[in-house]
C-alpha cells in the first residue's frame, strides 16, 4: 500500500473518531439545558469561526461571489437543517439511535440516484436498500436507545439528518477540486448559522463547563473532523473513505453507552448491524451503474 493511501486512511480514521464524539458531547450540552437547535447553532458557529479564520490565513476567502452564495445557500440545508435535525434526534431518540439513522444516508443516495439520474438499481443495491429498511425498522420500533417508547418525531429527525448527510458530501466532492476545505465549509457554515439563528432563542448565559462542551462540539466534531475528512479525500477514494467511516457509529454508540448508559435491546443491536451491513454493501458496489 502506498504511503499516500496510508496517510489517507489515517486522516479518515481521525475524522471518524472525532465525529463519533458528536452524540456524547451533544448530550452533555443538552443535559446542561442548552436547547437542541441552539446546540446546533453553536456547533456551526464555533466551527464557522475556525474555518473562516483558516480560510483567511490561507487566502481562501477570495472566491467568486456567486460561488460563495452557492455555498451559503446550500449551507442552510446542508448545515442548518442537518445539524438541527441531528440534535433533535439525539434529544428525542438518543445518541445511539440518532447515529444509526444518520447512516441511512447511502440508502437515500441509492434511491434518489435512480429517480434523479436514472441510475439502474442493481440487485446488490436493491438488497442493500431492503436490508437497511429492515434494520432501520428494528432500531426504531424496538424502543431505540432510550428507555420507554420510541419517539416517532425523533425517528423522523434522524432520517432527515440522513437525507441531509446524503446530499452533503457529493456537494463537497464536486467543489473540492476548485476550493479548499476551509473555503467551502467556512461559507457553508455561515449559511447554516444564519438558518439556525431563526430556529429559536440563542443564549450566551451558560456556565463555563457548558461553554467548554459547546466549544468542544464546534472545534472537534465540526472544524477538526471536516479538515481531517477533506485531507483524507485528497488521498483515497470516496468509496474507501465511506467504508472507513463505519467506525463512527460503532464508536458513537460505545461512547453514549459508557457515559450515558444508552443501550439498544437485542433487536436494536441487530437492526444497527443490518444498517451498517447495508451501507457496506452500497459503498463497496463497483458496478458504477
């Protein structure tokens, strides 16, 4: 294996590790009384400051106005709705359930590619979609990862986050060859911050330890994670990166179990395994059809 590929896997593994902290850190913020959409706002806002500073230091802010506006407008969806839906899913259904539903993203890609781009649904893709649907149903209707009855609203937000996630990375990959990660995400996050600013009250009156968790959310799971992912995609293919990122839901589920005692039932664990298996089938499909 070439050194460049090894470096690429290391970058993607670091990104997966950082993203896996999203659920557990978010729960510390929510437990401290920060509202879900406000948590999403500060994650995007703090990440945005770091990305814009990075872009400014590397002369990455000077891009055509029309492209900057495209990034900002897409950020309303790809950051604002995505980050907000993820936090609502964590709040209502638990961090473990939220991260499994987030990883339905490749299923969304397979389905929409058929209707939007006319891509043929191969037997492998059809099998993967069917497995993913079964797994998602088991996760959702076995009670999720929080005690009590599963929240249908939380499930809907989790699936919405997966849909956003499905559009997020093809968009980034399209522009990656023209602009730096800092330039793209700096403007995207700016659009997300504006969108989330209309989502509800934003407070600065938080305890120092709460600000510490919010800062960690923005720095680790936003700025550093996306920087690592961008570096990885320069060295290995999107398919290999997607497969490597399967470490994220595994670790994410582990962290919320260790720190917040979230745990699936046996059916829920089996459902989560089915979703990850389906994603692996999709992301390793080399049919190109």
